[in-house]
C-alpha cells in the first residue's frame, strides 16, 4: 500500500513560517466541533489568509489565486519546489477567495469561473480538508498537487522519478544510469489498493488521504499519479480526472474531502480514510454540491454465488454522475456499499478485474437497498469453460505472465524486464510465466505456442480465445495455425486512445477475441507439435514500444 512505513532519510531544516493570530469572521449558525484550541484562528497578511490550526500547523492561501503558498508544521516549511505553489491543476490564476470562521472551523472558498475549491481547518488538528467542485468542462481542473520542498524526504520508490538527460519517452519517462526507469506515472497501485500516499522521516509524516473518488472516473482498478520525487522536490497528488488510459467520460461535481495530513511519522489516522471519514461539521458550511450523510443511501448484498474462491471479488456501482465500490466478503460474497448518492446505477461484480455479472440498482436517500444473493452465470466466467489447454487465467489482468508485475511501475525497456521474446510449449509448466504480458507489432509480434492434440482432438474444429485487458493504437491479435490457416483480421474493440502499456497501466476494456479454427488446420500426427503464431496487427502506432500493442489476460483452446 502506498504510504507504507517510510524510508530512512536525510533532512534539511527550513526557516519557520509565520504564526497566525485568531480571526473574528463568522458563518451563519453554529458548527458541531471540538473546543477551540489555544492559538487557533486566522489573519490577513495582505497577500494571503494565514490559518493557525492551534496544533502544530500553520498554512497560507493566496487571496488572489487560491494557491496554497505555505505549509509550516512544527516550524518547518514544507510547501513548494521549483518556485511553485501547491494548487489545483497548474494553478487557477486570478480567483475570488474568501474566508469564514465559526467556532472550531475555518473555511476558505476559492471561485474561478464555474469551479469551486475549498480548504477547511479544524481546531487542534494537523490536517487540511479539501473539496473541489468542477461543474463543467469550461475550467481545466483534474488534480490537486501538493508540492513539497526538496531534502525533507528521500524517496526512491518505483513511483518516483529524477530529471535527467535520459528521457526515453515523451518528456515524462526517464532512465537512470543503471538502466532502471522512472516516471510520475508509475504509481504501481490501483485506486482500490491505497487510502493515502506520502512520506515519513525524522518523526514527521506528510500524507494526502484520498477522497472516495465518487466523482472521479475509471473505477476501482484505475491507476494514476500518486507521488513523485525529483531534484527539485516532491509532489503528492489527488487526481480528480486523468485522461491517460481512461475508460470513462469525465464526471462533474463535488469531489472530496481529501485531506493533507501531518503525523508524528506514522500513517494518517484511519478516521480520515475514504469510507470511514465523515464530516458532519461541514454540513452547514455552504460548500457547493455538498451532500450530507442524510442525503445518501446504501446498497447491501446478501452474497454472491458462483464465485471462484481463488480470486477476490469487488462490487462496483457506476452511472454518469458517480462511482463507488466495495469488496465482497471472501466467505460468502456479502458486500455493502455506503454513502451513495441517490440514483440508478449499474452494479458490476468483478472477479479480480474481470466483469462477470451486472444488474441495475436504485439508491434512495436515507435507506438501504438490500439485494438477494447474486449468481454469476457459468457462461460469464471464461475460466469455467473446459479447455484443451490454457495460458494464464481469466481474471481481467495479465497477472502471472512474464513482466506483468514490473510493468505497473516501469517502462518496458527497463533493465529489470525479462526479454520480451519467448515461445512457449504447452505442458512445460512455464507456459504462463514464459509468455510476455504485452505484445507489440514492433517488438515481439509472431510469438509461437507449441502444443499437441490427440487424434480425436485433431479431427475436430476448435475455438481459440485470446483475452486482452487493453490495447494501444488498435493493436489486436491475428493468429496462424501450422502456417496453413490464418484468421481474418479482427475488428479493434473500443479501447483508450492514449498511452497505456508504457505508462504503468494494463487496465482498459477487457475484450475476448474468438477464432474458429477448422479441423483441416491441425496436424494429424499426434507425435508432432501444432504451432500457433500470434501476430499483432494494426495500421496505427509508431515503432518499438509505441507500436501497436496489447496486454494479455488469458489464451485457451476449447474442445
């Protein structure tokens, strides 16, 4: 999980920031909250609102742009690298910024066109709560980036990168002198895998705790930017929408809260995690698009029948306005999806990352929609079909294939990658581990699979299936059997049009290609191997790892 126990680091001290003094503005109506801590309050320094949480945190927000311009914890300045502030996107520019305080809460509101962004501070807490409401496409706002000064934390995890002359793709994938690759794209984990990201050193932890992503896109298995380090400093992200290898349209509305959290070196408190965090104190703040707990519902399922207990199952809810997910209990498939906005959703059951069942469900505010046991039809799980042979298994991922794990945090050219070539023999025991997870037209097209058939099997036609998880530049497999029969070129399925295989993501739209191989294609001598050649075809793409390509889920031959 990102945000795991931190690395040993070196540290550099910075000049302490300005302490705040209490302010006096008020919001209409009281807010529930803790007693106000000594020193809690705010002041106006002319250019910024300066907020003291009364704990160990003082921060500044620009009155002209809404940027976070200073972040001082226990006297050390953490904000900023390369002369840049922390902000939405790359900075909104001229904005209307206001502040209001009531009791134990201070709220800073930023308005830029149709976009609304908020910072909230609570008395006695070393946290900043953030919300962002992107109402439409008129304003570009797809991320919040917390820029952290260099020298405070050391991070050489796979999701870090260093500016060097060794740029190997676009301007965002780099090669180190030892042949390892780095990019801000290489987060390694899916959204469902982490609650927070950040660093820890010398008794201080700095984290961003993600929101529940209800207005994000891509579902529970999407990978995106989390954090990076360079010579200039580091960045921690909350991605509101990211177009790289995106499978869904952008959703609009209020995203949050996500939280900037300081700790004494440990993980952020679990009470801040998505699915756990509640903010009743924010109900009356007037945040645009905010929906309190009372305006949300819940979906609960008794269980899921027809599961393969070797795999985890996830239940997702999605419509054009919102998305949610929850794990299904391993013992019986029970699931509960809470704090759901009212509406009608497509409910999807995933085996691993492969959708194996769907239904419609309606959510009503203040109530629980209870579902009887859902049954996954055998026909919806390709693994349940008897096969003459199978490479990999059907779970919607290239797990188990050669280089599959590495590709979530490295470029295919990385020195740690095993050779992308590699023909395989069915029955060798290394069919899956020896078969590359990705196939490219310009790298390893033409891989061979050797297998034997019995006399009865060789006398019949069979169906060959190749499952893919995404594709780049319309790459798709065309097959040839024994150099005597070649399939037609299949139509490309709908897939993201951006980079995928080189930026740490195999996740696109799962698709199964089927090929009806006639009996005449097989060799009748049972002592001879049949040879299946898999070529990647497409008129798009460029060369090498940016040639047309695809990621493999499973390959099998059915009786």
